[in-house]
């Protein structure tokens, strides 16, 4: 089900792009106790999520496994996530210069 997808947010029940805010994504992505991410830099954490939700990868690896009734909405959410994550990465890169 769409609401059970592992979107990069702490709260459950995401069924549209409007359910995801930048703040909720940052709380999840940069959480200090997130397993496997404790020693990663902010930029590295973002890269992991960008690769996970990139439209080409998401559509070929994840979306095709979803129920048809959830597929279109999941692709829409993943696309919105990819755009937000790309924007966040650009900001991190800008901070370095």
C-alpha cells in the first residue's frame, strides 16, 4: 500500500506529495541515530536518498512492483522527493563554496 512505502520521513501515512515537507525530510535524513548513517556527512546522506528516489531508478525498481492503483501516486511522490532532495543538495554544495 502507498501509505506503507518507506518514504524519507518519520511520520506514517504519506499518500501525496503534500504530505511531505522539507522539514519532515530533514528530520529523517539527518537524524543522528539513523542506522548506517551516523558517520556520513550531510551531502553523503542526501546522495543516498537522491539515488533511491531518482525517477529512473524508482520507476524501474520500485514502482513496477506496486499495485496499479498506487503506482501513479507513488511516482508523483517520488518525483517531488527527487526535486526537493536535489534542491537540498544544491544548497549543501553552495555552502561549501
